[in-house]
C-alpha cells in the first residue's frame, strides 16, 4: 500500500472539494473547513520525503497538517495521521492488518482529542464506521483493497447519517436544534480521505 500516494490523492480530492466543504461548514460553523484542510494537506504533500518508510511519511505529513491547518481541524486530522504513522512504525510495507491497526489508532486519537463519540455530528461519525467496516472485512478474509473499499462505503454512509443529528461538539453545538438538517463537514471530509485511501489501494492491488 503506497501511503505516500494516498497523501497526494487525498490532497487532490480535498482541493477539488474545498469550496463545497467550506460551504457545508458555513451552515453550522466558521465556513473555513475546506480551505483550512486544503492548506494543511498541500503542506503534507510538500513534507513527504520520497524514500521514507510509510510510517515515517505519515508522521511527517501529520506534523505538517497540524502546523498549517487552521482551527480545530489541524490537531484532529494531523495528530490522527501522525498516530497512524507511529502505529506503522518502521515497517517498509503496509499489509491489510497493518493498515487496519493504523486506522484504529487514528480513530482512537481523534476520540481522545475531541472527546467525541458516534452520534454527536462530528468526523467520528464517518471514521468510526469506516474502521469497523474495515475490521469486519479483514476478519472475513478480505484483502487490503476490499477492506479499504468497505471502509470508504461505510464512511460515506456515516457522513450522510449526520444530516438528522443535532451537533453535540464544537462550534456547531452552539446552534442546538438548528444544526439538524445539515451535513457535518468534518464527516464529509473524512469520507473523502477514506475514499482516497480506497482508490489508491485498488490501484495498488
């Protein structure tokens, strides 16, 4: 699994959807989610050393995301990517089990930092079902590409499921019931990142 290519593909997808993500954020937040994340992932691409191990590459990418992404998104996304890299350690190849462990570590990081659970209208509502679907596919004998596709599908369903939720965390929570009826931008961007992962995994298989 080429995780350097995943960072590049994720940056491309975020850049393409930056305006939409910021419009979604404008409905229930500051209106800058897409542009902030675009800046952070562009910095992550610049930080990638060609000869780094997958884990080291993610650690460096995560550090760049933290430093260049504004708002609360930087620590959440950047530290999650960094934690995933640390989970991979010095391995030179990433197999299905290793990627699953890295995704689980990323989810745990986000939940620790954001103190969020599923159902609170946050990125966790996309990431948690993605990790669960990945692990279920892995347990059923799926290869890395199949597991990643299952995760991406689950992340997209999870993002869509945030529409009827009332926000319980972050700036959106200040709106109370007025947050109902809107997609959570963090869940949508998370689904994009997992879809980028699935696309690269399928190309590698």
